[in-house]
């Protein structure tokens, strides 16, 4: 035995949705879960490290299905921006000033922030950086102890982007080689995926085409990897955003993929704020997964999607945070809470999405979206040991009796006391055992973030906004 956690309230999220009010989790030397159950049924410790949970809540490690990890160095600069000005005037411009070392620092900082709040696996929606940056992303996140699906952008020449050096065949060859190098790397902690951007504003701007989408999907099918894409999000405006581009292109984002005949269970559709009933029916029929990013959509004024309707239709619904330059939070506990609260507002129903469903969205549903539900997403014998222990001995938690409600509605990500990923302790009581230079990373990040903001001309965005607002 490797680690034995006892005296815990264990929320398994297994097929029976077992909750052991006083239970244990036993992790073997192979870093897999060997046993889960009620107190008294523990296997012999036999030299294992024994962790007394002191009544804390143990849940599966949380899975963040939408993050842009390089954006940690841009946090706090984009208050008050709607999505489209943010995309074109802020995000695209900022990437020009990132060096390889900047991205590396941001990656490690992002891992620290996510692990600190109970996340053990992330879908990294990586921007269009060079190969060495992708290889750094794979290595650094694994070294920090996190599991990752690293999605890389499939891009090629389009009618509106004729200067791109690659044809669709070139892109298939080059990006296919990168996928081969990344998928399964770092002892299986890194999985590869593709980004095939094809929503209406990407297509209208010339960054996508029918040929690009078909070629990207064919590569994903050939390599057996997932496809990440931003879908049906943004401002409802005749002058910019979703409505403008729908009028120009004459289609919804989901309808476009359906028309091309490529929509299937490989697609991980981010946002889905403006899905119609027809869109939802198509997504359910094709088996695609959809990612709700509640605080990101709220901070950008993006709207409230029909998530209860998607769940009722049988869509595999999951949760993510978006990048911290869009939203300040990469706390998945906060996303579960916001999911419940905002959908209650959307439907005028306090039970629109119950706490257990929000927890499923952040665990087993997310694992299913990645094609990894047999190895992560719940606490069951034979699965990889990805879990988080939340300290329940807090004033804001002690009075809540239902542990699932306590976790989703009352817990804060910062209540995480212990995080285990792939059977290794990656965070414990304020320390990151696999990142011995954590303090230096934070200081380095501050210096690099300020340099990028200055070079990009974003310094005015970094100052206090209250005096200007009052004036």
C-alpha cells in the first residue's frame, strides 16, 4: 500500500453514487485506487503513509475542461471588455509579446493555482505558439503533477488567409507529427487533442474554412483524439459577435458542423451559450460534449445558456473556467457553485441544476468528454488515484450536513487540504511537493506579466479603475 486516507467523508461519484460518511480510500504502489469503502473495511496499511482526513470531504479530482494556461500573466487587465473587443484588441495583440520563457512561467503558475483549488486534470486550449512551447507545456504541467489534455491548433491556408505557409495536407502532416509526439507522453499524464476553430466569427474572419474543418476532423479521427472548439458564445449584437456573424454566414455553429457531416463524439464544444433547441437536439444526437464556463460568461456579459435543457436532452455537460485573462477564476469549486446559482436564475427554479449534477459535470462527465472515464472521474478500484481532500473543519462548512451540498454550495477551492494526482501528492497544506521553487515562480510571474503589459501598451489597464469611474 502507498497511501491510506481514513476518517473521510468519501464522495465516490461511482455508478451507484456511493457516499461513505466515514470512509477510506486506499492507493496502491501502482498509484491506482485499490479500495474505497466505509470505515472498518480498510486493507492493512503495510507501511503506507496514513492520512487522517479528520472528517474532511474526499472527492474525485476536479477536471477543468476549458483553460488557456498562458493567460495567467494577463490576469486583471481586461475588466469591462465584451468578448469580441477582448478577442481582437486584447488577446490576439498580447500573444505577440510572449516569449517562450514567459509561457513556461505562466504554465507552472497556472498548475499551482489549479491544484491549490482541487483540480487534477485540465484541457489546455493552447494558443498558436511554436512547437517548443507545446513541448514545454506537456513537460511542465506533468512535472507539476497535473494531468493534461493539450489541444493544439489545426491551421492551414484559407481563401481569406492565403499567406499561411501550409496547405491542409501540410497541416495534417506537421500537426499529426506533433500529436504523435505529445499523446501519451510523460508516463501518460499528457494526452493530445486538436483545436479546430470554426465558429461563425472565426470563419467570417478567414481563420477557418470548410476544407480546414474537414481536414482537422479527419486527422482527429485518424489519431483518435478529441477536438476542442469555441462555439456559440459572445455578445448578442447586430454590430459584433454571434448575431452579426450568424446573419452574415446564415448558419449556427452547430448547424455548420452538422452540415459538413463532421459532428460526432470527438467534439468538445466550449460555451454553447446561444444554442437553439435545434442545436441542442443535434448535439445530443451526435454525442458531442459541451463545456459550461459560468463565471467567464458572467464577467463578459455573455448570457446564460440552456444548461438544464441540455442535460434533459441527454447532452454530456461539463464545466470549465476559461483562461484567467477572460475571467479571474480557475477555481472549479467556484464553477460548480456558479453553475447551480446562475441556472437557478436562468430558469427561475432553485433546483434547476442540483449540487450532485454540478459535481458530475466537474468529474465523471468531464472524464467522459476526454474519453478517459475508465481511468479518472470517480473514486473506484482500478482507476488512477486522482482525488482531493477538502478540510471540513471550517465555520462555513461544519453546519452543512449533506456532504454533496456542503462541497458544491459551501466549500471554497481554497479549502483543499490535500491533492493527489496519479497517486502522487501534488499539493498539501500550502506546499507543492513537486514544485520546490513555487515562491520563485510567483515572483518571476509578476515581473514577466508587468513586462508584457508594458510592451503591449496595456499598462493603463492595470491601474485602479475606481477614480476614473467616479470622475
